[in-house]
């Protein structure tokens, strides 16, 4: 199991990040993750770089072709070079996506 080697606390690189709280902004439901911001990066003990992103749809566990939009940090399960965590992600889940750092 990989862990962060940078001075960043309270993250789990191998599963989804829980929702801290949810609220309704007018007619739009908003979810605030327990960690943020989207796009945060860290290096893992396994030699991979991890990026914090939100799943834009259902993504199967350990999908190795995820792409992450560099503006919105929304991940999709196709046409990319990132690996999703070892758990299935539902649309809207927050998680750490890994990629070789070299």
C-alpha cells in the first residue's frame, strides 16, 4: 500500500476520499471532500505521482487508461495515462489517481 512521502497528512492514496459535508446551493447539490483542492499532487512511496481528482463517471478499479482534465480535474476512464485506485469509483467520487513520475 502506497503512502505519501511528502509532508501532507490525512490522505489515503488507495481509496475514495470521504465527503466532509454536502449542501444545496440554490437548486444545485454541492459536495465538499474531506481533502482538497482538486489538482493537489503528492509522491507516493511506490515511486508514483498522485493527483487528487473527481470521477466524471463510473470508473472501474485499477483502470490504467484514465485521463484528467487539467482545468477541472475531472477524471474519465478512457484515453489517458493515469491509474485509478484499486476500488470502483462512482460519478462524483473523489480519489487519488497515479502515474509514473519519470
